[in-house]
C-alpha cells in the first residue's frame, strides 16, 4: 500500500476527483492548504499599498492505494491537474505500514 | 410658521436613515481589518449608538442647542426637558432625534484610524469625553444660531467641518498618542473581507441621503437638490478615485470604488443644500482624486492611520468646506450665500477657511489632551499580547468566525 499525496491547483480538484473515480479510486481526502514553490506569490493592492502574498492557495489530496494501482493513480493526477503553467503542483508517494477501516476493523487492501 | 407634517415625516425618516449609517460604517471598516479584530471594530462602532445616545439625551442636546452662549450651550434642556416645542416647521423632538444620530456617528469615524489596538474600556471613556468636550461644542459653533461660526456666516449644510474635519483631525491626534499597530509597515495587513466593506458602503451611501437631505429640515426643493447632489458627488467621487488609482497603481479596485464614493459623500456633505448644476460632480470628482492622492500623507508621516480616516474624512471634509466658498449659489438656496464663482466675492471663502481651521485646531488640541490623559491613567492601548491575539479575543472574548 502506498500513500499518494498531491498538491494541486484548487480549481483542478473536481476534475482530478472525477478522473480518479473513473479509474476505480473509491476515496480520497482533500485539504485546503497554502504554499509556495517556484510559482512564488503575487502582489495585491489595497488603497495604493502593495502587499506581497507569498503563500498561494492550493489543495492537498491524499489517498491510499494498492501497490499495483500507484502508477496509474499518479499518472492520472499528473495529466489531469496539469495546466502546463508554473504552479501546477507536485505528487509524491510514501509507504504505508498499516491501514484500518474503523467501522469494520478490516485491515490491508480490504480497508482501502 | 406652524408644524408641517410633510417636513416632520421627512426629518423623522432621515433620523432613521442616519442611524443606519453607523452599522454601515461598522461593516465598511470591519471588512478592512484582519479577521481577529473584526468584532472589536464592529463593537466600537455600535457602542457609539449606545453611549453617545445616552449622553446626547442627558446633556448633549442641551450643550449644543440650549441657552444662548456663542461657544457652548447650557444645561437648561438637560434630559430633553423643555425640548417639546416646535423648531422651524417640525417638532423640536424630531430635530433632537435627527441631530442625535449625527452625534452618534461622528466619534465612530475615528475608529478607522485607531483600528486593532484600542483598549475597549478606554475607548468608551475616549468617545464619551470627546463628545462632551469636542463634538457638542463644535456642533454649537456651527449649527446653533448663537454659535460663533454660524454667526460669522460660514456654511456647513450637514457637517463638513463639524463632523468630517472634526473627526478626521481627532483621529490624527489619537494615533499620535497610541502609535502604530505592531507589524505596521513590515507585515501585510490586507482587508479580511471586502464584500463586507462593499455592503457597508452601500448602507453609508443610502443613509447619506438622510444625512444630507434631512439637513434641510424640510421636505422641499432644497432637500431634493441635496439628494441629487449627494448621489452625484458619490458617483463622481468613485470615478475620480478610480481614474487616479488606475493611472498610479495600475488597477481599478473594488476598495477604490467604495473609498472614492465615500470621499465624494464626505466632500458634498457641507455643500449638499447650497450648490447645484455641475457643482456636485466637480466637488465629488476632485474629492475622489485628491483623497486618493492623500493616501500618501500617512506614509510620509510614517503614521498608521489604519483605514485612512485622514485621507478620506479630514481631506474630504476640507475639500468640501473650502470648495463651498467657490460653488455656493443662492439660486439653489436663498438661506445660503454666494461663493466666489457665483458673484459673492471672497467673503464666504474666507469664512469657510476660518471655520475649517478653527475646528481643526480646537479638535486636534482637545482630542490630543483627552487621549493623553486616558493613556496616562488607564492606558489607551492594549498590551502587545492582546494586540497579537486580536481585539475579538482579548477585549470581548468572542470570535467572529468559527473554524
């Protein structure tokens, strides 16, 4: 089992969710986050005073998947979330030691 | 002249319209502060509706409109005893109500400059003392027929000097005493909710119809002219600000549209029932553009006038009060005077400048002393931990928005 974490542009969330559902993913968690990378921030102006906004809004998507499906999930997120502009985000994969479905007590692949 | 029911109805409605401006001002300012201070700002504004109304009925009306003194009234009408006659063509009680709402909103204007750092109890003492020692006397000077500015012949239809210059310069005095917000100039403090500010702008604009046209104290041609002037000055003020902003900063902003409209409204306030034709457009546009440019004043002074009370109210008030000396037209209101452009010579212009400067100096000095005394005794500013935590938590033990 692997945890796939993706930080994407907020307006891409629904598109990515639909694409993942289409390849059989049954659940995920999305969190509104702020961050900056190469995109940096932007400036906003209030009554003539410029403010540098360093942290820009992003969505962090987390889902645990079977080893066999990891590459397909990562590729799907990557192709769906892409706008080809700076700031599209990142995806990374980490190992998961244990997973439990709280309601039934099921563990491993059955709990995904 | 007997009692006129139409006049009475309009002034009573106007009193309600002006009352509505104070919560409007609260939202206008509240949207511009950071979210941890928004209740602190709203509270300071609506609290004025509480404390100033009580003070007004107890002694304020009497000090402003009782007796025969040139500088201050007396206590003959304390608790509104004896205020049951007729003033002009309306019940004196209608005039009491209408003027009460002016007294309420004027100290509330100051809160924009002192945002995010006043201790609540000290603020309560500050505006009570300010009403007693600054607003009630100045209202006397300007609006009571015994008042020295009134007798000099200076005009102030709805409060360019008595309200906007008065509160604007008072804001400067209080900021000089309390200092700048922690992080001012080094960390961003963007408005937390501009839609709220726009809602507040709409309420202010709406209420200003009563503020200015109600000051005719009659439902007549002057009141109708004041409604049109008020609206046109707000419209032209918005355009003036946006043009200046677009040229200088590159974008026409939502906050700029709101601020420009308010600047136009401020400037037309002293002029509303005394000018006509294209004058409200000129006054509004000049105010919009100049108030935008006046934003630079606080940067130059390194002064944290947080929400630009100086640029909008002080500068806007001065513009309106002085321009009235040029644009006043007895063809619009024969109870007024003619300005320089309408064949009246420089006499009115000089009177207007004297009125503006007198209110400015008196208000600055007395406000500074009041603020200093409160600061030395009970402390006017919250401590740094309370300021960082936000006024909502530290002063009121509340949060505006639950996570």
